[in-house]
């Protein structure tokens, strides 16, 4: 059976994005142009464009037309890299906004993950992180106070991993992490500037030093329309 024509239109546009004929910010052909080119109804042309918008390849600008989206950020999930390093590797400008920086008694799960005594003090840090001024990630981070006695809010405006490695001279070794697809929690929609129900990738991560001690427990919420996770794997 032949594929439906709207799929052909979608694939043609995707191919032009892949080979660079269409680049982020470019205007895509209008429904009328597609109608002429493929000899289809306006409905069919609209369906193809709607699907590409829903899949994040295109976005609409009211009154101006439909445009090619920025390519998704590809996050490697096989290494332990900081947000700052990831953005630098993609030539994106990094910035962060600290929403919370406070000392709290560790919740039970956090104490367990950080090898702490019940209710031992931790810093709770919440940050919105930006790539090229777009909010792409929300992070809720717990770190032991006894390990990071003199860390300040200012230190967390730039790279936390840089602080750990260069200011504290500690060696980061590995992490244990899980990845889950969720809807954006309602309270984060405003910070990440997305609509309710937006698909989000949640990584829960416990990261360790070379001495075997855990130094962070973090929940990172990645905008699903901005991120794609990539992994290299070896045949087992
Ligand atoms: C990433 C890490 C997070 C770490 C942060 C440090 C994941 C899932 N999370 O967001 O654990 O605390 O980078 O970034 O990869 P920074 O050094 O730029 O502050």
C-alpha cells in the first residue's frame, strides 16, 4: 500500500531539515504552496504541518507563518558531564537562575542516597538553567552540608561541578541514574515557559566521588521539546 500523502510531505520536509536545505528559523512552505506542489487538499497539507509542529520539528508564529524549530539538544547519557560542559560543547550560552538555596533537614530518601544520618543537614538548591537564554532544565539538587560547608549561592550561579573539582579538589567518578517520561509538574510550567502537560524527561541521579562517597542527589527536569537523549552502548 502506498503511504498516505501527508506522510510523504512530512518525510520530505524532515529530509530537507536533515540535509540542511531547511534550517532553524526558516519559513516552511505554506499550506497553499504544499497544496499546489503535491496536488492535495488544503486539509492534507495542514495535517502534515500539524504533525510536524506536534513532533517539535516546526513551530507556528501567529500571523507570520510556520518555521523550522531549533534542533534538539542532544544529551549524552553515558558520561557524567555537567550542564555547563554540555552547553559549551554545543556552543550555547549558559546561564542559571537560583530559585532556592537553603539548609534543610534531609528527607529520608535523600539521607539514604547521600549516606547521611537521619535528618542530617543538606543544602537544597533549585535552579532554572538556560541555553542561549531559553529555559531548558529545572534542577532540584541536594548536597551534604558537612561536605560543602562554605559553598555559597554565588558559586551555584556558575558550574557546580567546576566548584567540586577545582575549588574543592574532589574527583567525580560515576553516577547511578534513572530516566522517566512525565508531564511537566504544574509548578514548573512558569519557570520553563511551557504549557501544562508538556512532555518532560526526568533524570534522578545519585553521583559519587572516586572515594566512593555520594556527593549529590538531584532531580533534573528536561523539556521534552528541547532535549533528545543519546547513548552509546556495547553489545552485551
Ligand atoms: C547536570 C547533572 C547534575 C549536575 C549538573 C552540574 C544530569 C542529569 N544532571 O545537570 O547532576 O549537578 O549537571 O552542572 O546530568 P553545572 O556544573 O553546570 O552546575
